[in-house]
C-alpha cells in the first residue's frame, strides 16, 4: 500500500508540474509575435490584463467582452480601391458576353475599356447594383466564394486573402482567447464578406455587420429563396456604424479598431462607455511593404480621426514601426 501511495504522490506531483509549466508558458509566450515591442503593443497587453483580472477594478465580465473591427484597411489592404469594387469589375467582365450593350454603355464600357479613372461614385453604385443583385443569396454567395478563391490583386499579384494583416490576425486571436466576441463592422457589403470571413478571420457570418442591400423572399425553382434587390437598405458607414452595432448586438463594444474617418463614430461610441476601453487606428505609414496614406486619400481617408486619436490618447498602430510583418506570407 505504501508503494501505491508513493506512486500516486509521484504521479500527482508530475501532473501538477506539467500544469504549472503549461500555465507559465501561456503567460510568458508572446500572443502578438508580429508586433514590435513598444508603447502600442504594451498598451494592448496591459488593457487585456486589466479587463480579464477578476481582482481588477476594471474587470469586464465575459458576457460583456465585445470587440469590433472594421475590415477594409483595418484587417486587410484597401488599395488601389476597395476589394469589393474590384470584385464588381471582374463580374462586369464575366457577364459582358451576355450583355453586348455594355460595350457602348457607361459605366460598364469604362470598366471593359479599363478607363477606371473616369468612374464616379454613382457609377460604382450602378455597377454594384448590376453585379450584386437580381439573383438569390445562394447564387451570390457562390460567386463571391469562387472569385475569392481564384482572383489576384492587380498590383501585387497576391490572392486577396493573402493581403490580410498578420498582426491583426494575431490581435483577433488574442482577443478571442481572452473571452471576447469579435465582430466585423464594415462599410463593405455584409453578404460579400460573409462568403469568406470564417476561413480567413475565424469569424462566423452572424458576427458580420455591413452595408445591406434589400432582399425579399421568392419562390425559385420550387424553393423559397432570398432574392437580392438593387437598392441599399443600410449604408454602414460613419455615424451609422454604432447604430448598427447597437441594433445587431445590443452592447457597446469594449474595444474597437478602425483605420479611417468612417470608423470615427464607432471608436467614439466605444470610448464613451464606463470602465476600461480601447480604441485603435491602423495608420498606413509603410510605402515599401504596403501603402502610405492618411489625410488626403480618396480611399481610407484618415483626417479627423487621426486628430482625435492624437488628442485623446487613443492607440495608433504605426504600420511601419509597430509591425514586424504586414502579410502572412512576408518574411
């Protein structure tokens, strides 16, 4: 019996030692290895320590841990124009044989003749309406998935899903590993993003809040389907973003991340809450590994938001200085 008790003690000690070393490893391993050490990374880690420590006066209960992320320019690149617009252009080219009138009809002729600099904002809306509607939701979902699996960026030649930001992927995982629900809140179309965000960001489609086109239920081939209509139901940008977060989630985020003035209202609403809060802008400062732009950019303009972030002490992730790498494929 003494031998059995001794063996049990040895086994218990071994198990406790393994558990202790695993716990120590989890505490000491770097959850953000693609971030350079510095004030931004330190502030993120300190924030997480405060809100997850049950003994902290800034502890946030699990059911209140909500973090919202813009997509274009925050989680992946957005130059030379939003990737959903590039998808729409590719759809024009794919559909052109069935629409011979497009060869001489603007704005479609501008796309087919590669005169993209002549397109207006109204032109872009017409193109989106023609390429994103007049079909079932299942058909549109299939088209987006086929495109995202094969299309290449016109300047880098990379698949679009290779142009997500490695540091932000780590940030998403870090927040989720600490009990946060992560939501995408974007001006991009919700149906467009829902087709691919789960394998890329590990975010389920129900946690995507975006611009919505109208839809109605129709019987198609004997089945009830959602039919996509050519009218905008919600343009999820600027002051609309916090309203849509409230309507969809019913909670004020504890942390919010963006890159442009279109995200300012979301960050303002987040930081207006009680307790520990985190707001961060991704600042595109690296013209070697990505793009450099802010106040005067036609895409992803960051002007008022940059001023407010600087004056209120919000985090600004300087892409050039804070990130060791940009894309997952970078060495």
